């Protein structure tokens, strides 16, 4: 059976979890005409979630469990694309990647686990290339706004100046929301692995760890607060920089080094000028709440909190002539839940509906080389994101 003749366009695996439920609710409300199914370990829980989100009573329910032999293979063969929110992926994700890579099924996740992604790139890229499966990692707040933001700015630079920017700064200007319990759980699982596998720490430190056989120039660390004169602002470390920067460099490599082989990229959180900006930067740098009081997996903010959340990220760099180019990416919901659930859904649908398989063959991808402008258009149209050239 060809991929276009699969039973479902997309299956949402993990639909009974907090983020999975938001994905299912978004599909039901925003894309009622697609052919989709909800998947999880319990048909009873799936039915309860289906009713809770007011999805049609005939919405198909698929029982699937990564701990049961053959379950992931059976599910993968039924869909053109699987959207999975079941993490930490290093505990529960590999069997689904393997199944999708073997069956030619497209796959999108919310992974922010560099060590696991390192393994997936090396162990499944060839199988996915053979089958035609597009395995796209990190399709939530980490790392779509950052990956596509750099891509958007670099395309603008090439169109207007004839060359990419050799260095781009990603700077979070504003953000309101909470990081997910899954993010915290993934962090702790990665640290557990690092204790028994020391090379994991090398992978975490290396900005090119997702780029096999390539090492670029030394990159900024962004580990301490600093005052950036070119931006007239203090900047603080940004917790998602470790994963986002790796994805951006993988995108550059998969795009044939569209940004250049000597491309430099880093991310930080802008806190403003003066004493107040310095004070805020130091407060962010010393915050260890993720380690001491992490959110629990399966829990999340209320609907009101999600609705009131937002993010605003700036990408900026100078051309060889010294002209500063800047682009902004914004989202209208809590980044870790509200926006993330919309982003991963649109990524899955983009693969199925908008991305030509001949132009984008199988392999392990990041969002920019897999979907690029097609996904940017969907995110603007459906998901409440904006992409704007500011200078």
C-alpha cells in the first residue's frame, strides 16, 4: 500500500497525555476534514479524552503501546504520518522511530534530548532514506521558531544582499509561559545516561553533535550574563539554547550549508539595558527551579494560562557591508503547550499535504530542511505565529 493510500493521514500517539490531548483537540477544531485517529495504551482513556475535547464520537481510537512487540509497527503502517508526544523519547521513542523508518511513515515529535537525537540520526537516517520516511525531530517550541527563524532571516539576507549572514544571534525578547513536565523529565533522563555513559556530556557540549562528519567554527557559549553593545541590552543564558543551536546547525548541514560552513549562531534572553537589565540577567542565570522544582509530566497550565502566554524572538546579524538585518518570530499562546501543540500538528500535516516526496526524500530531519517555507506559511495561517522582516 502506498503512503497516499494509508488508512489515516495522521495518528496522534499519546493522545491521553496533557500535550497529546491539546494536539487532538486542535486537530478536531482546526482541521476537522482530515482523516485522523487518536492513539494510546488504553481505549477507555482514549474515549474519555475524545469526549472531553468534544471530538466526533466516530473519531477512530488506536490502541498502541511501545512496550508491546509489534505494536508500533502495526500503528505506523496505518498512517501517512505519526505525531508523537510520548516522552521522554529516550525511554519510549526509539521503537516508534524504527517502525516509521521501516514502513516509510512520516514522523514528528517534540524531542529536546540531544543524546537520543544523536543516536537517531546515526542509527536510522539510512533506513528512513531507503523507505522514504521523513523523520522530523523537535517540532515544538524547541525548535521550530528558532530553526525556521534563522532560515527565514537567512533567506532574506540571500535575497537582499546576495549572501547569507556569517553570524546570527537568536534573542528571546519576551516570553510568558511554563516549560513542560516532559522537558524536565527529558533533562533528568539525559543526566542519568551521562553518568553511565561519559561521552554523552561531549555530545551535549558539541554544537555540531547532530552533524556527523562535520565540525564548524567555535561557537559562543552564552553561559553567563553579558552586555551586548550592538543590541544595547544585557543578555542572560537561555535554557533551550543547547538543543536549538544543535538543530540549527543540523539544518544548515542538511541545506548544503546554505548559511555557510563557517556559520556562527547562539541564543540568549534579552533583559534590557542598565542596572535593571543586569539585575534581571543575573536572576535568570541563577534560577535553578527546573532542577529543584520541576513540573511533573502529564501536568500543565490551565486554559487561561495557555491563552495568556506568548513568545517573541528576534534574529539578527550583519551583512558583509555592515548592514544589520533583523527578523522576528512571535507566537500567541503559551510556548510549551499552547503554541507547541499547534506547531507539531501543522508540521505533521505539512509533511502529508504540502511537501513533495521527490524534493524531500526520506531521512532524519529538522524542520527547516524538511518543510521550510511551506511550514512557515501553515504556521502563519493556522497556528498564530508571525514571521516578519524588521530591517
